């Protein structure tokens, strides 16, 4: 793809990051409460996704391939930042580990893998967070849609 398209996609990321931060500040001021979820990918998560890919590709001498996908990925991350997709608040998730054994084992396994292969583990974990939010939100919205549909069918039958 062309030079101008690559710059345009990077500009989408930059503009979306600014909008995301402004939206977060306004919502935080109006709601005056901390929630378990973010609406839209948090900008630090998007920045980490880009940084971990750069580190991963540079470690394995794949900079040429990175230059092909990074602008597209940056544009996608920008769109995810301003979306209504619900993302888990990682600070709140870490606080709940004491009460949830699955999360505790997930964290312990993650630390062990990170100690063994830190570059690959960081890239996988951060990008897993990015895409898990998309899949989780799609599943939750589908579940809500099915429940609403079942209620409509029940009211029609009665």
C-alpha cells in the first residue's frame, strides 16, 4: 500500500488516542466512580500493543514485515480506542485474583512464561488483551440479543 495510506492510518491512531483520552476524562468527571470496564481500548493498551510488536519484530530481524503491518494495525487500534467495545480494567482484574483461583493460575502461568520468553510473552499477552476485548464484547452482545429475542418470542406467544 502507498505512503499516504500508511501516514493516514497512523494519523487515525493519533487522532483516536486524543479522542479516547478526552472521552475518558469527561466520562470520569461526570460519573465520579470507577468501573470494572472501559468503553473502548485504553490508550496505554494500544501503545503497548504497538511497542511489543516493534520489540518482537526487531528482536527477530523482521523489520521489513513490521513496516507492512504496523500502519494497518495502528489504524485498527485507533478504531478500537474510540469504539464502544468493553475492555476489562486490568487493575480491577488483578485485585480480584485473590478471590478467583482461575485468574490466580492464569497469572502464575503468565509469569512463568514471561520469565522464559519475555519478548514473545509480552507481545502475546498484550495483543491477547486487545483481541479478547473484541471477542468477549461480541459474545456478550450476542448473548444479550438472544435473551431479548427470547423475551420477544415469549411475549408474542402469550
